[in-house]
C-alpha cells in the first residue's frame, strides 16, 4: 500500500506553524512498513485541496488529510472530500448529539457553527476515536481510501494510531517493518565519508538490503543513517546489525556511537566503566563543555568539577607562569583541573588567541594517568563554531585515548 499525506492549512504555507504532523505521520508509516512517497502542504482553498487530493489518489492507494476539520468557514476538508467522492454531505444526528454533549459537559452552549462538524460525506465512516469535537473520517473512493484527521496534533495522533494505521496494515496484507540505525561520527566531512563508503554504497545500490544516507549535524557530527525494510523486527535487527558491522569496519574509530549516543554520553560512559573521574577547565568554550557534560545522567559519578575562568590573570594563575606556549598552557590547565578537583583525568580548552591568518587559535589538552596530549587548531572567528568544534574535538580525542585498544 502506498499512502501519502496532505496537510491542510494556509498557516503552514505562510510559515506561521511548522508541519510537524506530516513528519510524525511519515515516521509512523515508515515503521509500519507502508510506503509513503509524497507529502503535500496546501492552503485552505477548495480548488487547490481538491487538486492535491485528486493527484494523490492518482498515484497512491491511500491518502491521509490532516487539518481543516474545524467548525469555522475556512475548515473545508469535509466539503472537498465529499466533492471529490461525488457525494453530498449528510448531517449525522448521532454526531450532533455527541458534539452537543461535549459542550454541555463543559457547561457551554454549542455554537451553531459546530453543527458543520456533524456533516459526513455520504458513504463515509467516522473514526471511532474522537478526543475533540472534530470527528475523523474514513472515505472510500473506488478501491482507494481517504482518511481525514484534525490538525490538532494530539487528536491527529490518537486517530492515526487508533484507526488509520491498523486499517492501512490490514489493507496492505503485507507485514513489513522499516527501521533505521544511526552511526554517529566525528572527524570527517561529508565528502570524506562518502569517499570511504563509496564502494559499499554502490554495492547496496545494486540490490542491497539496506540504504545509507548522510546527515551533517554540526556539533553532533556527521550522522550515517542505515535504513532497511524487513518482514519483522528480528529480521530488521539482523540486517541493521550486519550493515553496521560492514560500515564500522570501513569507518574505524570515526564512529563514536549509535542512535541516541552523544559525544559526552560516550565519554562519561567510558570513564564510568573504567572507574575514572573527570575535571575540566574551559576558557574558549565558556561553559559549553560543562553544559553538555552535565545533562547526561552519569555525570555526577564521573564529573568532579569544571572551572570556567574568564579573567586573564586567573587563567595565567591556573596555567602557571612558566608555560612555554599556548599548547603548553592548555596542558597546564588540564593538569590544574585534575589536581584542583582531585580527578583522574583533566581536560582543558585554552583561551582564544589571534592567529596569523586573521582567524584564531585555540589550544586543547588532556591528561590521563601518565599520558598527556596538547595540540591547537586554527579557526575562523565564529564564537559558536569555536565552542562546538574545540569542545567536541577535545572530547573525541579523549575518547580515542580511552577506547580499547588504546587504553588502560
Ligand atoms: P480541528 O481540530 O478543529 O479540526 P483543524 O483540523 O482545522 O482543527 P487547525 O484549526 O488548522 O486544524 O489547527 C488546529 C491546531 O492544530 C493549531 O494549534 C495548529 O497549530 C495545529 N496544527 C494544524 N495543522 C498542523 C500541522 N500540519 N502540524 C502541526 N500542527 C498543526
Ligand atoms: Mg485549519
């Protein structure tokens, strides 16, 4: 079964609200194994909604229309569907009573307008779940089907989960599950990764069980998403596991985690697993590392403390007067972090220093037992990028030190 989604509402086109309904429905269709190739947004205009609906019915077996089931004059979804079905709207007395009862339960009179919500295209069914005043609709058109659900996200979700998806599954007969797994990487850009994976991607293109997509995600690194379709969850997991192994072999230690892992969750877990504690002094990152490290549940066991010195004299005092250069300074900050907080591991990001080319230089360092490393990087002047790039790069380098076979 191919099913597409039409979101109705002029506000969607004007950018006044974001069409989260279509994204959510898309996700549900995917995990139910139902193919969904198009999503349309259309304003509250009868001609254009009808045009979108006819086009969708031409190329798909089912259509979910969301929005425009409200009581006001611009809510015209039910009228348009009746028109496309070539039938009249019929006022359903049971729905009138139901809607009236909802108002009475809240101690209010029902506005005359709401009667329109009791109008149903002749031959259509209503959706059993009705959390609000708008009934959802199931409308057969030839051998195809149109579902209409309200735009209010909670009402929409209840009807899609309660009626639309089970109905689509029953229609499709085929039971399939689509799922994906994300490999989180840090250290290479999109073209670098594409080069590493080029051969594998063309193998998969020529009849593989999975597909691969890249998603550049700033401070979250570059995500490599593996997607596969299978008969059931066990088979799906097996395909994803196998593909993950193939990709990990090609990507090596560029992969720092999967799915919901973040760089900081991975670092904190690695430290916790080794019984090591961490302390941080961050100058250029101004609290970015502290924020990221402190949202993870494991942080209180592992993170002894962080220091965000802003005053230059304080940085000098912490780094010690004898430092040779920026990198040596960062190293001394990392040692100071470790010593002041009595931690096993110290990491530091030094101050932002002007560099020759007009950009800036930032030094980073870590100390782990007898091992230590300090290095610096040149960046353009962009505060957010400097914070994210140096912060995550430092954590990533510490990860490489802590992960087997490198460490302890
Ligand atoms: P009703 O539930 O009365 O039928 P409706 O279907 O006409 O409502 P709207 O009146 O257009 O829907 O929107 C109601 C609420 O739902 C608004 O808060 C709007 O922000 C939200 N909404 C509508 N469409 C979407 C969408 N595609 N994605 C996310 N939110 C939406
Ligand atoms: Mg609307």
